[in-house]
């Protein structure tokens, strides 16, 4: 999935955070709105298309 498709899903509210992500967000005091803003407005500086577990951006 490319970043444009991911952003569309974020704008539509069509996403879920994993339990692991929620735990990390709480531990680091990161709000949902902050995560959304990063995905919607920041730029990708490095991609890992052949990541061991899954494609990562």
C-alpha cells in the first residue's frame, strides 16, 4: 500500500492501532491525533521494501 492510499484511509478514519502500538503510544505520551498528523503531513525519508517482516515505510 502506498502512502497516498494510507493517507486516504487515515482521513476516512478507516484504521486501527495494534495493541502493541497503543502500549507504545501510552508509554511515550503520543496522542492519536499526533500520529494522524505525522502520517498525513510528514514525508517518508527512507523505505524498506524488502523488510524481513513486511514492507516498511
